[in-house]
C-alpha cells in the first residue's frame, strides 16, 4: 500500500510514534511518506529540544536509514501547537494519490480541515488521538470540545472514520463523543530493534565514564523543564541516599531559561555523583539505559518508559492513572505526585533490593514490553485497521 502520514511537527532525531511506526511499515513492504511542516515557523518549545540546524541533512539521514520519504510543506505558523498548513499540503497529497491517508491528531487543524473537505476526496482516512484527559488544560478547551462534538464528531461517525487511541484513556468518548467502538486503542511502545539489554555496551559505557560495576546507576532522559519535573528530580538527588551502594545519576537532556539554570545549580549541589549529557538522537539513547539500573520519570508520562523497560530497567514514576497501569506487573513503582520524599523512598527501595529479586524485576520489565509493546506487533495492528479501511473503499482511491 501507499500510505501517507500527516504530522504537524516531525523531527527525524526524536523517538515519537511518528518516527517509529512508518519505519516498521516500510519493513513490511509498504511505500510510506511523512508529510509535515517546515521548521521556519515552528515554536521554540518544539524545536529547542533537538534543534533545527541542518534539518535537511537530518531528514536525508532518516530517509536513508528507514526508507521513509519526508516531504516538508510550508505553513503559516502554529496556533496552540497546531500547524496552519498552506494549501500546498492538499496539492502534495493529491499528487501522490495514496491508498490511505493517516492524519496524526484528530484534533489538529489539519484533521478538521480534511473532515470539512471529505466530499472532495475518494480515498480512506484514518486518524489517531494522543490526547489524555489529564493533559487537556487549554483555557478554551470547553469551547473547543463543544464545537468539535457538534461539527466534527458527526462527520467522523457518519463516515465511520477510525480514530485510533494511542493511550488507554476515554478522552475521545468523554469529551468529544466519539464512540470507543470507533476508537480502538493501540498503545505506543518500543523499537526493540534498538532497545534491548546489552552487557558489553553496559561495561564499555561504565568504563568510559568511570562508573564502577558495583555502582547503582539511575537514569533520566528528557527535558529538564517544569512540566517534566526537572527541579523535582534535582531535589530528589540533592541528599545522599541511605545505602552502602554508590549512587550515580545520569541526566540526558538540555535545560533552558531561568528554570533550567536553577535545576543545573541544584545538580551541582548533589551529594551523589551526577553525570550530565546533552540531548541525544533517539537512535543514541539505548546505551544510557543499557548502562543503568533504574529509570525515573519525575513528572508526567513519557514514551521513553517503554524503551527503558525494553532494556530491562524498572521504572519509578508519579502515580497518575497511566503510570499506575503501566507499572502493575512488578516492573516498577509509582510515587505520590510531587512528593520528593516519597520519590526518594521508591528509588531507595530499588537501590536496596536484593540482587536475585532485582533480576526478576528486570525480566518482568523486558517481558512486559516484548509481550505487549513491541513495535513489530504494534505495526501489525495499525496495518490491520488500515487494510480494512482500504478494503471498505473497494480499492478506488483516486481524487475527484
């Protein structure tokens, strides 16, 4: 099949669903294109983490490694993080004439524009939703939901357009009135071709960074901003842990602004050793997990959870509904959100866990991902839904 993915913002060095899923679709023999916005008008909070320098070269490297085509289209800017594409977007899609169009984010301006223009097209459309009820905090969200329920949801239901949920969360039904029967849940996961335990990499990394085999290494990867709990992480490691083991914290990610400066200052005060690394390409992250013993997420949810688990790391994260479900298989623990002492206690529990018990927890983490969140299997689920939609349209996908 010829599959087009439309994504408002795509960075080839990131590790989001849009970076991984198309790669696996290509491996299954499909022709895949990502159409996304150019970087000129992208907000700093999107480009600041990975940067936008040499983006053409980065795109070409991604295309060479994965076989996925990337086309960047002009946009007029972003509104509430949503790209406002020029009409060039529709022309590019028309010229490719795909078997199916996969629009990432049913609540994007692009998705809504396509819904209003459905009569102009004769190929199937699939959408997905990445929104969580707890993450929907825009001050105009009630107005948006009202408009969406009354204008766009009836179109989705009438045209039987699948809206795939990437989280097991009822947001689309509760707030947008899209039936869950039309919104199958397919979880995000880990690229297990990249993320897996490796004793040799573990030893090499520790040797190169003067970390003993007996040291207990905790790793955090991601932004060091307030939303991700950068200061909570720094505060949790300010004081020495009550253990005979030497604790090392590896922090991978950039910090920005005044908040970031305060976080970095706190790391310098830590009584444990803190090793800082800048933001890494997604393909370079595995070695940090492979060298570590525990992965922590001080705030919110992160897709890196699955990558850490695939490498055999238990996880400590805050007790929101998503994390509680993720860590219900003796593969990690949750702490009371925002509570530094409880965060420290859960980390300390793992530091002092007997070796045999810890090995079993590591095995639980690996098995949890292999069984439920391996992108090889996840891609099959997506293709299954896509294939049904293509068949429902009878193979006639030309644009009128």
